[in-house]
């Protein structure tokens, strides 16, 4: 009788605490051995148990180095909240993979990923590697590091209420076309206190992004913080309500940028605040480019259908690496509306700086240098 009671109490204790924590190293299966041991199965196993738990559950990746192949960790989960606590380093395959994403969390509601180093073991021949959050909501990424890859990023797609804090992303300058953090078709995404060095945009905000907040970012090397590119498709969701503030750009191609293709589209960019940035030797500190065509061949060469309106650039200072420090090149068929410059103070090392305006309506407040060309 007494023994049985104790066992029951013991079981109850375990099920409410320890049993909802699943370490990849103590799953039922054989523990892989050796330097190239593959931990993908153990990760899926721990995820499946956590996801199926009736209570909030935790997946643990302890200190150490764990090789993981392409994997989709999928919900919906029975558990209302899953934490993935990573103390160690997760390394990607070192050979070419045609998969678009590396580690994907999909269809999860209530997810916190904390810590960890994701090592892309970068080489340019690889396909794009990403840590992707897809069709998920109520997601936190705390202090996640992505290192050592040329085509590697965080993708937030089709998701709602996502908070990224303290992310560190480092890839060499000149690595091709992979944004540090890319947001698309998502609502309520916040990125705070992150340090991003990459070969493309530090943060890019694609079609269908709404209520995005970006604050306290160090960006460089890279292509800056961009809305776009937009207008590659004729029918496309717009971008609404984006704030990016307290950003330090170092040696980037762009600072704050909006880029759209020069062809018909029904998309839009509306209600944007770019505020408080320091530009250190940035080629295009402030730029709206509605004839975006990065490879300069087969450019559509029409007028962009994307309507840009209600955009404020405010409290921006520092140095431009080129003569044109502010370029506002808008669509001839859909001129930009309500573009405002406030307290802009940009210097140039050589000639200039100057500002150039095309098809843009708006105005300015406070000190504006280079001299303002906004009507
Ligand atoms: C995720 O959910 C969507 C519907 O919301 C479904 O179409 C898709 O198949 C799910 N993905 C997976 C991998 O289960
Ligand atoms: C804009 O988005 C922010 C969050 O990024 C939100 O707090 C604010 O209420 C939104 N503004 C409007 C007008 O929807
Ligand atoms: C774009 O079109 C204009 C006029 O149709 C032409 O003058 C210009 O050369 C074209 N540019 C390119 C890059 O094709
Ligand atoms: C941006 O904000 C920081 C902190 O609030 C402040 O120290 C800095 O002077 C501001 N920079 C500009 C250009 O307003």
C-alpha cells in the first residue's frame, strides 16, 4: 500500500516537471557517435514528444556540437507552448543540399527558441540555408546566433506575433543574395537588439508584412534595412506600418531603403517610419528606388505600380560614401506621396553630398543636409 502511494506521488512529480523536458541526448534511440554523427532523428524525436505533451514542454540541446540535416519540425502541437533551449552548436550539412531551408518550424502556436549557435559551415556552392519560422504564431527567438555561412538567414513567413531579440548573424560581405532576416506575409514582427553582418540586406521586409517594429540594430557589412523588393508580381500584398529606429549602419551599400521593380503591380507601401540612424560610410544612406533591378539585365523598364505613401526619414546623421546621399526615385505613374525628411545631416567624404528627387511629393522639417529637393 505505502509503496504504491509513494510510486504514484513520484510519478506525478515527474510528469509535471521532468517528463516535459526532452533532451536530444536522452531520447530512446541510439546516441550517434563520432564527429560526423547525425542528430536529426534525435531532434525530431524530442520535438515530437514535446509537441504531443499536454503541458508546456521543453526540447533541450545541451552543450556540444550536433550535426542536423534538413528538417521540418511541424505542429500543430497539443502543447500550448514549446521551448527549445539550445546550449550547444547545431551544424548544417557540409555538402550541397537542394532544400530551400535547413531547419523549419511550421504550424506551431507558442514557441520560444533560446540561445544556440547555428553554424552554416558556409560555402557559396550551397543552396540558401535558413532557420525558418513558417505559418506559426506567438514565437520568440532569444539570442540565437547564425554563423559561418554565405547563404544563411532567418526567414519569418506567414506568421503572426514574432519577437526576435539579440540575434547575431554573421556572413562575409559579398556573399550572394541572402538577407539576414527576411519577413514576408507576416503580421506583428518585432526585431530588437540584433547585430547583423551579411552579403545582402540585414533585414528585408517583403510583400504582405504588416505592423513590423525594428529597433537597436547594428547592420554591416550588408545592403541595409530594406522594404522590398516589391512589385515582382502583378498581384501582391502590400506592406503597412513599419518602424525601424536606432540603427547603426557600418560600411553598407544602403541605409534605409524601399525598393520596387519597374513594372505593373497592385502592391503598396504605406505608413513607414525610419528614425534615428547613424550612417558610417554608407553608399546610399537614404534611398527609394522604384526601378530596382540588381543584376541590370532584362530590366522591366516600365513604371512601378507600387504606390508608396506616408514615409518619414527622421534624425539620420553620418557619412555617405557616394555623392548622392539621399535618392528618392519614385514611379512616374504612381508618384510617392507624403515622403517627409526631418533632421537629416549627412556628410560626404568626396564630392557632395547631394539629394535627388523624382516623382516624389512631401516635405521637410528641421535641418536638412544635403539641401532638400522635396517639393
Ligand atoms: C501546415 O498547415 C497548413 C494549413 O494551415 C497545411 O496546409 C500544411 O500542410 C501544414 N504543413 C504541414 C507540414 O503539416
Ligand atoms: C503599428 O505597428 C506597431 C507594432 O509594430 C503597433 O504597436 C501599432 O499599433 C501599429 N499602428 C497601427 C496604426 O496599426
Ligand atoms: C527604357 O526605356 C526607355 C524609353 O522607352 C529607353 O530610352 C531606355 O533606354 C530603356 N532603358 C533600358 C535599360 O532598357
Ligand atoms: C539616436 O538615439 C540615441 C539614443 O537615444 C542617441 O544617443 C542618438 O544621439 C540618436 N541619434 C540621432 C541621429 O538622433
